[in-house]
C-alpha cells in the first residue's frame, strides 16, 4: 500500500506543473474556432481502442466516459432453472469490484502543419486526466476527476500593406493560448443484474488569451495590437445507462420418465440453456450542458522601437451568455470477461447553436464513429498484458472555406502490470499506453493539412481499503 501511495504522490507532483502552466499540445490553426479543440474525453484504454468505450467497461479502470459503468450490477443469489453457467462466480459477484482506483495520465503530442507555402512542426505536453473512484456499496460507486475540456493553441503570421500607404508593410500575427478544464463528480448505481445508471455533474471553466498585433518598421511605433482575456464558466450534467447480458444458447435435453414399476414410460423433451461466456453491452450518455457565461477583457497596447510599452489601455469588459450543445453517445460491445472486447460508439452534437457573441463562429453539426478492441492472451496470469487497436472518424464542428473539417485517426495501445500484490493491493498496478496517429484537413480544400502523433501514458492503481472483519 505504501509503495502505491508513493506512486500516487509522484503522479500528483507531475500533474501540478502541467495544470499550473496551462494546456499545450502543439500549435493547431483549427483551434482558433469556437472554444478550441474538444477533448475526446476517455481514458488511455478508450484511446487505445479508437476512443470507444461508452458500453465497454472494465473493472480495473475508472470508466468515467459513462458514469453507469462505475458500479457493479446487482447479485444473482440463485441460479436460473435448467441453466448451465460458465461463469457462475461472475453472477454471484465473487469477483465483485470493491477496490479504490486512482487513474492518472499525461499526453504528449507532435503536430506537423503543411501549407501551400511552408511547413511547420510543434509539440507539447499536458495532463490527460486525474481520476479517483470509490465504491460506496456493492452496487453504488462514485468518482472524482479533472480533465481538459478543450485546448486553444495557435499562432498565425502574415504580411499586409498599410492602409493609405502601400509602400509600407506590416507583419501581423494572431495567437491564442489556453483552454477549458472539466472537474466532475460522478455516481453510478446498479439497479438489476443487467442494468445500471449513472449521473455526472461537472463544472467547466478556463481562460483563453488571444492577441492580434501588427509590427510596422517605421516611425516610433513598433508594435500595436489588441489583447483579449476571455474567461469561461459553465455547469454540465451527463446521465448515462448501461445494459449488460450474456448471450445464452438454448438446446433440448431428452429425459426418460419411469412408471411405478421402474420401466421407462416415455421421454420428455425439456428446454435448457447454457452460457456461452460472451456478453453483449449497450451504453448511452447525453451531455446536458447548461448555458455558458463568457467574460472578455479587451486591452489596447502600443510598443516603441525599444520594446517599451507606451500605451496599455483597457477598452472595457464585455459579458455574454451562450449555449453548449448536448452531445449524444451510443455504444455497443461484445466481450468475454478479462479475455477480449470489441466495441463501437457513435456520437452527435449540433455546435451550430454555439455563439460566442464576439466573433462569427463558423461551427456545424459534429458526428463520428469510434471502433476498437482489446485482447489479453494470458488473462489468468498475474502479469498478463493487454493489447488494443482502434479507428476513429470524426466530422468536427469546424467549417473553414466552406468545407467541414474531418479528423481521421488510428490507434494502438497496451497495458503492462508491474509491482507486487499485497492484502491491500489484490490487483497489480498497471502502466497504460496509447499511440494515436491522425490527420485533419488537406491543402486543396483548407489550404492546410495537419498531421499529429499523440502518446498517452498513464498509471492505474487499485487498492482495497475496506474489508469485513473475519472471526476465526
């Protein structure tokens, strides 16, 4: 336990500088639209499977993509009549999840921007999430966490003639840095042996600093421009549901019926069922975002040739309220417990309802599909590894030059257990890794093609804090 607590402290120390210094995952010109690049919202396991996971939970992980995946389902106390179980211990919840979990991950991303007249590379690192899950009863669990909600990171430069004197040119730049975070508190309850529901309550907040400035190599003025400091605040709720059931195989068994003398009088055909060991899952979530408050502070500044500020004037504060669109997600998956999983998710969000109140937001309807799976070849061994593969296609809400931006990516991932077991750590800690490569846009339509390579690295710790006392 103390070894794992050391790992916990290291995780917290690693996350503090990233949270304090802000979000940075490399420059992306597309992050200037709306509230920036929207976070995928899953854990490292989900990202390794193409970000699929609305229906595909796992007892070792904090399944915060769907709050209904947090709890255990209710226990079946007696077996079904005329049924042969393959995992009866699973139904009796002998393998019930009663561990406290800490899941932490960071993201490193490298971006390559290709334009018609140039090429640029950038990179950055940021916290992916930090979550803590706690079982309150056998069928009730809660989770707390923080994760990025969106990221703004761009820097655009261009040259234009000065109005009124075409012989003088100015070098103009538009830049933005910052983003939004989401702090959430989720609860999940198992209603039956097949159905569970959950609710996530979250606060979305953050700041974005943008600058529009010009550099004129003449007179006594070198730089002048506008600086915008924008603060965002909103409250969101995400209800979720999850249905899980085993695929049953039916057959007929012939049973002889004897008379009073012990002779076979007839044969009865009785319908029986048996387990296949394969489960199907259906999951659903809906982000019910409330209105968002936006506060923008505008400054005008002028610098001379010695880089001294000769004017810094506040032009006032503007407040505005807008609406974040609801996001609907539906998932379906098949799995054999602790062996393999195949999952697919679809989602939809109409971002055309979002208006910042300051600029014309060219946003449209966003939708996509995420497909992936995982395989654990040695699930019965304490240090068995898990391998993952996924694909994702997203029609982002960004509309530029009359075209809507696509985001296509593939991913691979894995889990490696490490450390040693103990009475308080019945499940080994795990290192989780996901590698994602993708592309957004193309030069012909958007004038820009963005290719990215993302690495997510996480540590998952399971601790058993609560145990019933035994009398010997």
